[in-house]
C-alpha cells in the first residue's frame, strides 16, 4: 500500500511538471487573428507525423521549461502538419493539400500547399513571422533548447534588423550567452 501511495504521488508530480512546461499552441489563423489584438511574432513548428527529429523537437526542446515559458510570453506558437489536411488562409489565399490521402495520415503523404508557399523543404522547420504575419526566416532541422534560444531572442529583440552580412550574424552568434537549461 505504501508503494502504491508513492507511485501515485510520483505520477501526480510528473503530471504537474509536464503541464507547467506546455507551449500554448494555436492554429496559424488563430495566431494571425491574435496578432491584430496584441502584436507578437509567430513561431511555427512545421512537422510531419512520421518525422523522428520532429518528435525529438517536441520532447526535448518544446517540453523544456525555459523554452515553453519564453515562447508563451513572447510568441504565438503554431504547430503545422506539413502533410496534413487543414485548410488555411494566409495573405488572402486559401491553401489546402490536394494530394492528401487519409490512409497515409501517419506516413509520408502529399505536401500541403502552405508548406510549399513557405519554402519548407525539410522537417522539422521552424518558421518565424514578424508581428504583421510576414515571414522572417525558416530555421531547418532539430534544435536543442540553447540553440533555439539564440533565434527566439534574436527575432524577439529585432536584432536581425541590424544584421546585413554573414559576419554580423557570426558576431552575434559568438557573443550570445545562452541562459536556457539544456
């Protein structure tokens, strides 16, 4: 009985800690609407259901307390299935996935038109948008918490606007001191 009690307490603590580390995900259209009420940049996680590094990004980076807290405070966070079947309106155009096959929902599927429009060609890709919903840049590949921290702070603080060359970015990268626990 005592072991059962300890297991229940452990399970409760684990559940509470994972809830505290959740990013508040919204749809892309919700994020664009929220921007009109309260301007913030958007961070879009473009993933697929079959992508191993996408799952690692969810588990290791987006579940990180520092990442989740920072994203929730400074960004609207969007999860977008690059091969999903959602109908999305962006910049006056409606995007769909005409090649989508329901029987392939958890395997490779047709690529969504918005994925192509955003020029995403690898998964995962994190696309950053400014406060007006315009694309800032796609960031390809798996990012550890301290790696994504650099970009989250770069765009949140508009540091990218001062960069005119690769050398400028390299200087920022070299001087950057990560604070997120990794």
